[in-house]
């Protein structure tokens, strides 16, 4: 892992140097030199990504989205279990007695059905 750290530090330093050189150049008048530097920069980015993927294999976008999906679905399941447990608790506490009593005038169209 220490070797990878040094490689990444070297790549980052080289990328900063290339970016500084690219900022000094005019993209239109020195197009050939600018595009060579840009290709070198893209190659360094590719190397950096390969090193990071080698060290941390689950770091790509698909793995992150799968982890996010699993995290959100497990959160939903935990909430469903908590709702079920609270429902059982309320049923036990109230022993099938009505928890809320409404005035018949408030629920006029459905009063006969709900009684």
C-alpha cells in the first residue's frame, strides 16, 4: 500500500506539472503541443484510476450505487419492522379498544359505516 501511495503522489505531482504547462500554453496557437500534454494528462488519469481500482476494488460507480441501494433498502426494511412492532405494541396497550373517537358530525358521510 505504501508503494501505491508513492506512485499516486508521483502521478499527482506530474499531473499538476502538466496542468501548469497547459495553462501557460495558448490552446489555439500551440495546438499540437497542447494536445500532447492533454494526452499525457489523460494517460496519467487512467493510470491513477487503475491504481485506485487495484487497491480498492469496490470503488467504481456501479459498486457505489449497489451499496447505496442496499443501504436504502435495508433502511426501509428496518423502518417496516419498527412500524410492525409499534403496531403490535399499540394493539396490546389498547386491547382492541378505539384509540380515537370522532364526533359523528365530523365524519358525516361515513358515520354509519364506521360505527
